[in-house]
C-alpha cells in the first residue's frame, strides 16, 4: 500500500480566454498514493462543488494514455514529472508529503486558454484536415501480407503513429513550434506505400497550415522529444524537413 | 518563395549560411596555423588574400553570408517569440537532452558578432581595407604579434572563441538536421562528428593566439625555434 500524502496545489484559474488569470492555492489532505493525478483533481472538484465554488476545468477523456485529451503542465513539465506517460497516467505516489505542486495550462500562442487548465487545441485538427490523411477509400482490412512493407519502415511508421496529438510538444517548445506533431503525422503515412502517393502534397499542405496558424519554427532544442508522452523522436522532424525540401525542389 | 515564407525554408537559409560560415572558419583556421610554422608562408597568404579580385569577391560573399545569417536569425527569433505567446510558465525545468547552447543561440550569436567587429578592427581594417583605399597594408605577422602581446585582446578573443564553440556544438548537427540529412542513427553520429570537428577547429584558433601570447610575454626560446625566422 502506498502512503497517504498531504500537499499544497497551486492551480491556474482563469475564467475565460480574455480574462486575467491567477494562481489559487488548495491544501490537499491525506491523499492515497495510488490516486491518479486526475482523480486527485476530481476529489478537489467535489470539495469545491460542495463548498459552492466553481470546480477547476481541465481536459480529460480516456484516462489511459491513448486519447491525448489530458494536458496539464505540472511542476515545469508537460504531463508532469514522468517520462513516456500522460497526465492521466501519473499517480500521487510520485510526490512527497508537504510538496507544493504547481499546475498550469499549456501556454503557447497557438493554444489559447479556454478556461482554467483547458486550452483550445483545434489548431491541430486544422493541420490534420489540411492533409493528414490518405484520400482514397481503402475498403475492408486487406490480407496482412498483400502489400509487403519492410520491417524497419513499418516500425518507424508505428512509432510515429503513437502520437496522440496531445500538444505537449508545443507546450514544451520555447518557439511554440508544432514540428514534432506535424512530423509524426507526416511520417506515419510517408513511410508506407498507401501514404507515399500523396506525400509531397501532404507535407506542403500540413506545413503551410502549421505556419499559417502561427506556430513557430523548429530550432532543434529537443524539449519536445524529451517531454512527449509517446517518446516520438526528432528523427521524424528530419524526415519532415527532407520531404518538404524535396517537394519544394521538385516543384 | 518557400525560402522566405515557410518556417522550414527560413531554417534552410540559416542552415546553409551557417554551414558556409563553418567552411570559411575551417580555411581561416588552417591559414592561421601557417603562422606557427613559417612567417614567410603567412606573409605570402596575406599578400595572396590582399586587394585581389578573388579575395574581394570572397570577402563580399562572406559578408553576404553573415548578413543573411544574422537577418534570418533575428527574423526567426522574433517570430518564434511571438509564436510562444506572452504568457510565461511560473515553473520551468530544463528537460534531459536539451543543451545550453540550443536555448541561447541568438545570444551566443550576438557575442560572436561583437567579437567579429573587434576582429575586423584589429586586422581587416589595417590590411585589406587599407589596401583597397590605395595604401600599404600592415604586415600580417607584426599585427598578430602586436595584438596577442596584449593580455586584454587575448582574453577577449578566448571569450569569443568560447562563444563560437558553443554556437557550433549545437549549430553543426542542427544545420544537418534542418536540411533533413539525419535519422535515428545519424543523429548520434553527426553530434559526435560536430563536437569533435568544432573542438579541433576552435583549438586551432586558440593555439595560435596562446602560442603568440606566450612568445611575446615569456620569450620562451623553444617557441622562437618553431616560428623559425620570426625574431
Ligand atoms: C562565425 C559566425 C557564425 C557561424 C559559423 C554560425 C553558424 C551557425 C550554424 C551552423 C547554425 C545552425 C543552423 C541551423 O540550425 O539550421 C546557426 C544557427 C543560428 N545562428 Fe549562427 N553562426 C554564426 C554567427 C551568428 C551570428 C552573428 C548570429 C546572430 C546575431 C547567429 C545566430 C544564429 C541563430 C539565432 C541560429 C538559429 C539557431 C537554431 O535554429 O538552432 N549566428 N549558426
Ligand atoms: S508528438 Fe508527442 S507531445 Fe506532440 S502531440 Fe504527439 S504525442 Fe503529444
Ligand atoms: S485522458 Fe486520454 S490520454 Fe490522458
């Protein structure tokens, strides 16, 4: 059994996109170590509701690390202190009795705050809509070996496809760049025969959309890959650059 | 045009101009080292790169590389700041794998630029510029001996070399990543190649400055014999 801990939460509260936000402190008492971070916030919200206060707004859905909705910046790290884990996969046993835990929303011009800890990540949907798909109808599931794909390419594509579109890469980036996300979404298709056909159009359209939406340019600082809950590698960014330059040169 | 209006295009310009400057530094370092072995040889290089048409074309090309690199650096840095937004995190942590240099490329670049201004005043303004105006340039070997007999110039140059080293330990692999010539395997290799190459490059510059400083300050006889014919 994990020990129970008591600690102080410093949470960013902001009523709307245009309102001024501020940190509010909440004292949490006797929280069991096997409570997940989001369950801990649920406990706090229940208390707030019982006290007739506004509960803290935060994004979440699957709570098992696959949907990409949860998005908290905890003690200086997107998705908190663990590597290769989303916020919903963080448990309170990672923290010490008496800690002060600071919780902030993603902060980047591309992701404006909607309320409290919830930010608007629709920019990612727009980038996907610009070209992150294969435009032919592929029909039913084909026979496994009908189209031979080298193991190395399949593995790389699979690693890129692990991206859950959470936006932690943007939240971590000093340039507010979405390159890790875009590179993962370009790579997961570009490496496979079904995606290769439209590769040039895709990479140009997605990158143009990313620029248009005001995300920054990559300076290879690598904060994104260190904070990505799915450990997406910046080698995908090299591939994105390579494909974009190639597409532009062949125009 | 994608080199002006796309984020990757702008970075490609940074990368190519940066790599051009690295190539120039490599030649520059090699020529400096000649001064360690032969004053005559060094004087020959100075004459060769005086006010001749090819040296002038080279100088203009180099100035262009520098101007474009700095202009794009400023442009990118400002637009990246804007993309980041005005709200700052209250708590920040530097994640594993993020180098100091990569977070401070612009500041390092500014130090590099200031060092460059000093360097141009120390040497270029007294050599090629004088010759271009029809005067007689100062002797290259004498200029080296004079400049690096002053401890404050030595100190400033060493700080300058340190800034270039930091700028390039990140800049080298970053430039290659930017033009897409990297992957999981080569990332590690390029990083090693970059660190080793840039360290040797900067040691070459440091070596010349320190050797001349010791020679002028302590008059160690064994140094005079390396230089041959200096004294
Ligand atoms: C000896 C002179 C210089 C050399 C050899 C040099 C070299 C480089 C290289 C190779 C890169 C990597 C390009 C890339 O990431 O794609 C770079 C990036 C950069 N340089 Fe320079 N540079 C020099 C001077 C300067 C100066 C004077 C400034 C600014 C005042 C500057 C600012 C920058 C900035 C902001 C970057 C972008 C960093 C990044 O995107 O990672 N550099 N430089
Ligand atoms: S690349 Fe990683 S950090 Fe970025 S959106 Fe995808 S999963 Fe999240
Ligand atoms: S809530 Fe779905 S990934 Fe965290």
